[in-house]
C-alpha cells in the first residue's frame, strides 16, 4: 500500500503542475489568439482555470497529508511541505479571493463588456494581480516537480 500512496503523490504533482502550465500558458493564450469573441475566450479560459483550481485544492490536500504522515513532525521542516502549502494558499487566494472580484467587475459593467466600461482600469489591475499570483504558483510548481523526491524521504 505505501507504494500506491507514493504513486498517487507523484501523479498528483504531475497533474497539478502540468495543468497549471498547460492551461495558463498554452490553452488560455491560444483561446484569446484564435477566437474573435474575447468574452467567449475569457469565459472558456475561466472555466479551465476553475478546473485547475479544484484540482489544485484536491492535490494539495493529499500532498500535505502524505508529507505529514511520511515525515511526522519533520514535515514542517520539509521544503516540499511548504511549497505545497504556499501553492495551496495561492490557489485559495486566486479562486476564492481574486476571481470573485473579477466576476463582480464584469457583472457591474453590464450591459457593456468590462473592457469597454468605466471599470476597465480596476479590472485590468485585478487581472494583473491574478496573473502574478498564477505565475508565482506556476513557478513554485516547477520547484515542487524538482523537489518531489524530497517528499518521499
């Protein structure tokens, strides 16, 4: 059974970090480049980011418990534990903090598109914050991939 838990650990790191990079830096930019309707591109990208956030929440939960059980009290000295914890905090901040603000700004701009409204500058500022949070999480994900063996020892 312990080997299965290790396989799940490695698989979840792969899925979570792979999804962060695939959606954030391949799929979403491609949608905005290829679709003429920016609102549709944004809606589709938003849905994909939602799926990545839920995958991240589930993955982080498992990974934190795995490392805590594997290392006991030493888990709090583990770089892997803290990288996953920071990624979890960024996921929570992005999904439950920043995304609702962006959604509210879009709703408040109706019937106009947010980028054609008086809320444009606030939307762009919050979108920038969201992008920075996502970038930091993605870079931490790369660190997690490199360090994942440390979570097994």
